[in-house]
């Protein structure tokens, strides 16, 4: 097994995220068209209720296993590295199984309490198998990541996403088709009479959302089987000679205790984050109902009593989904940096530790800044490109997406910084920062959303302030802890200036095409033209400012040229 360094590992994970997010968009866009704002409320609401339990039972598994594996491998304790894997599989599988049974038993009362529709219990029950499957999958991924092999994670993630997209769309579409056929045959579906085909479709929405969610759970199980069998077939790079050099292993109880010591603080931070999402579900719906009663304008064609659920589903299904793409990319830098940070900390190599942190923050800023700037500059164009035809949903989410474009920059920097702090053993800091950020977010939503002139924009503003607080605090603590000095101009000011030029040029391209109507270009070609222009301006500016590593790029392409010719 060939190990990968930080940049190569990051490149593999980034490539994986790019592929999976492209597939995910290809899945979420037709799913949103199929379910609409109301159906996406069932889909997103189930995850909002469910994810605290998923975080409590499974978050931190990958990081804990990766850290212990990397630490033992760096110290030459190869047998112990193998034991970490086996202990983690048994321990976390039992926890996942117990949590899955609890979800099934509690799905009906949770659906009535949080989703205000007892029919939605199926969406929660469909998530139960995910607890067991994700535990197994996270252990396997963490083991190989600790060995600096990111390929099993990348391959299993792609396989999981492809299966989820195909099975999810097929399942949701099948349920909607079933409802339409039964209505046309006997005037009803799912045991209820329907006055119109629209009523039949509305009745089928929770069942269609449940079918899509169940497909995701089963795809995770398939990915877990794939990575397990693939690992047995190709091996992990630890030879019999390496095992014979140090056959001593720690007691099982001690290994399990260390796993919990590393995973529980991460799980606590994840629970706080996901509980914030659950509180969002309640705070946003409550605030929107108050805003509607206070005279907030209602989009045409949306019944007054359905408006809060419609806006919440549009906000989570469109704006939050788009903004969540960028932090997902940058989180891979924290994942890829974990083995090198662990090794440097284990060997007390402060120079290597500082260099790894600086590289992680620099690459994160270079990617996050232009993406967030272009979202802020072109929110409507982005939404129309991805969700064209959903005019009511787009109208609700243009301004929130503009605000969240800035917020996702801070979120993108926060995730790898929090991951690095956890890797370095500063468990309390991420928990406290996440708790403080969540409290600020909920308080902002309770205050701002009920104001009729603000509405759902208050959720976006609250998220921006929360992420700004977490990001700046986490990065400052990380820099002090690792004694890292950043070159501010090269790491922040340069990419920020280039991102500003990128956003301005993209906006100008859109405005020119819209103003000069003799240039007949559709919404999507116009958006792609603006995106390409902005990206070119950004890369050119970084190159001229000597921020991109020219020497490393030249050496890389020279090696490729010599290898091929």
C-alpha cells in the first residue's frame, strides 16, 4: 500500500468530493423538482430530527480510528493498529444497532412532535439502518485514512453516492407514480379519498421522501460491504514482518477507552451542531408563522397555512444545500491533514506541525473565498441554473443565498480548523466554540425571523454571524497552539482581492448578457460563461500575485511529461 502526503491525499479527497457532489446535485435537483418545497420539508425535517442521534452514536468514529491508527503506525506498533480496527468495528457496530432500534421505536412520536405530521414517521424509520451501516463504514474509512491511504474512502464514497442517487430517484418517482395510478383507477391512494390528482400527489409526499431516504441508508450499507471486502482483497500494507517486529497489543478495555476518549468530544461537538439544526426546524417554523400573522407577503399560489413548511423546505433544500457544498470540500483538508498532524504531535516535531497547519489554512482560503464571493454575486443565477422552473422556491431563497455566500467562507475555514484542534487533543475548545456559535444562531433566529420584513433572511444572517464567530475563534486558537505564523498577505489578503475581482467580473458578464438582449443566450449558458470568466480572472490574479506555487506546479508537470515521453 502506497501512502499519500497531505497534498496528494487532499487531492484524492477533493476529487472524490467533486465527483460525489456533482452526482449529489444531479440527484438533489430532480428530487427537489419531484417533491417540491413541501416534500423537501419532509426530507430535510427527517434529517433535522434524526441527525443528533446519528452524531451521538457515530460522529468522531472516523477521526478517532484514524488518529489511533496513525499514532500506532508512526510508533511502529503495527499489531496495535490492527487491534484498533477490530475493537472499533465491534464497539461501534453494537452502538449503531442499539441506536437504530431506538429510532424505529421512537419514529412515530417524533414525527408528531417535530414534523407535525404522523405520516412522516416513515421518513424517520427509513433512517434507522443508517446508524449501523455508517458505523461500520466510518471505522473502515478511519483505519485507511490513518494509514495515509485515502483511496478506500474516495472509492466507497463515490459508490455510495451513485447508488443513493439511482435508488433514491427511482424510489421517490415510483411512489409518486403509484399514487397517480391509484387515483386515476379508484379516486384515492394510500387508503384515502382524493379530490384531485394534486391531492393524491400531496398525500404521497411523505412516502416518496421516505423512499428516497431509505435508498440512502441502503447505499451506505452497500458502501460498507464494498470497503470491507476491498480491504481484505488488497490489504492494508502491514506485512507479517512488520507485525512480528512488535506483536504486543494493549488490553481491549484500554483500546476501547482510548477510542471513546477521542470520539466522544467530537461527538459532543457534532451533537451540538445537529441539535442546532433541530432547533432550526422549530425556531424557523415558529418565526415564520409569527411573521405571516404579522403581515409578511405570501408568494402567489401558496396557501397561508402551508407557507412556513414551504419556505423552510425551500431554504434547506436549495440555499443550505448549495452553501453546504463548499465546506464539504474544505473539510477534506482537515481529514487529509489528520495523519500528518498526529505524527508530528506524537514525535513533538513543532516545525512539521506548524507547516501542516499553515498549508491547510492557505489551501482552504484559496478555495473557499472565490466560491463564497461568486455565490454572493450571483445568487439568483445560481438557483436558476440548478433549479430552473421552481420560481416560487427560488424567490424565497435568493436573498438567503446571497447572505450565506459570505457565511460559507467562514464555515469552510472553521471545519478543518476544528478538526485540527480535535486532532491535537484540544477537545473542549471545539465543543465550547460550537456551543457558543449554536446559541448565537438560535438567538438570532428567534429575534429576526418573526419580523415580517426580514423573515427567512434572519436565519441566513444568524448562520453568518455564528460561523464567523466559530471560524475566527477556532483559527486563532489553532495558530496560537501550534505557534504558526501566517503570511497574511499571501494567505488572506491576496486571495480575498482575487476573489473580489472574480465576483465582480462574473456579475458583469451576467449583467452584460441581460442588458444587451440582441445576444440571445439562455440562463444556463449565461451562468456558465460568467463562472468560467470569474474562475479565469481569479486564477490569473493569483498567478500574477505569485500566490500560486509556480515552482511546484512546474515540477509536477515536468515529472508527468518525462513519465509519459
